[in-house]
C-alpha cells in the first residue's frame, strides 16, 4: 500500500469516530433540548413557538397537586436512599466476612436482582403485599424503592471493598480494635466515596421511578412520575415540559453536590 493511502486511512478514522460521537450526543440530548425550548414557549402549544414566557414554570409552583406530588417524591427518594445505602453497605461488609458458600449465595442473589426486570419485581411485590394483606400506601412504595436500589448499593460498595483489601481491618485489630470498631473506624471512612455515590444513585433511581411506584402506590400517595403519567392521558401540556426541566435541574444539583463532596473528601485525605 502506498504511503499516501495509509495517511488517508489514518486521517479518515478520527472523522468516522467524530460522526459517531456527534450522533450519540444528538440522540442523548436532542430530546432534552426540545423539552427545554418548549418549556419557555409563550403559547399553549407543543408544535409552534410563540415568544418566550415563564408562565408554565409559574403554574408548576402554583399547582397544589404538583407541589404535593413533588414533595412526596422527594420524601420517598430521600428515605429510600438512606435506608438502601445503610442496608446495602452493611450487606456488602457482611458478605466480605461470610463463609465462601454464603458469599457466593449472597453475590448470586444480588446479581439475579440486578438482571431481573423491574416490572416482574414490582408485580411480585404487589402480589406478596396482597397475600399478606398489607394495604398499598406510602410505606409500600418506600419498600419497593429500597428493594430496587439495594442491589446497586451492594455492587458499588463491594467493588470498593475488593480494592481496599482486608489488611486495613487486620492492622486495626492488631492495634487493639474489636472487629466492629475496625470496620467502623478503618473501613467505613475509606468507603465514604462509594457510599456517597450509592446514595446519589439510589436517590436518582427512586425520584424518577415510575414502574415500581405504579404497582405499589395506594390511595393518597401520588409520586411525581405518576402525576405526570396521569396528566398525559388527557393530553400533553407545556406544564409537563417545565416540570421535566425542574426535575432535571434537581438531579444536576444533586450530582454537583456529590461531586463537590467527593472532591473535598479526596483533598482532605491527601
């Protein structure tokens, strides 16, 4: 092959990769951009733009039902994030100290939960709650969201535990710490970044969850995704666009806070 042909091939490869990158970026962010633009539409239309206005954002904050659903989603996400993070971290640490057969059993059960369809899990929880005659309520939604996030927490924390290794605990116990204190004083601080990421992921999974909430929500509990779904049945309103952008902004703020905390933690330890 001539040198000129080889140069043309090497020059053509980055162009192809840039095309893929641009196509993926468009696929990911074009829908968000459309929603963002129409959330400031001055007209009650999802087809034509007629000036710019903040009226739809104003309606979001003025609507009592939207505020109530938003508050319920925040409560469910915050509580389920804390509960799933605590339980998942404890399970990850416990599996590390378990016997080999129990470690394999626990790891396999977590993997099965990860690959199980959310719809099947939600239906199973719905049938189980009906079997034991527990009425659907705020608590049942919370249980479903914890069950949804728990496996992700275990996987994230266990991966960090593998990187840490058992030497830290052994050194702490050699210095006189009990096994419990060795975990609390030596291992948990090193797990702080993974715990924070797990809590963030659990919050995001819970706040935007629809499937589990749909099957486990009872009377008097309407998380925000369910309110959006019920409103779409009567036609798409620009209010939904504004609400979607507010939800996205909240997720960005949560991610930024977590990133700042992680950066502060790394600086404090360096």
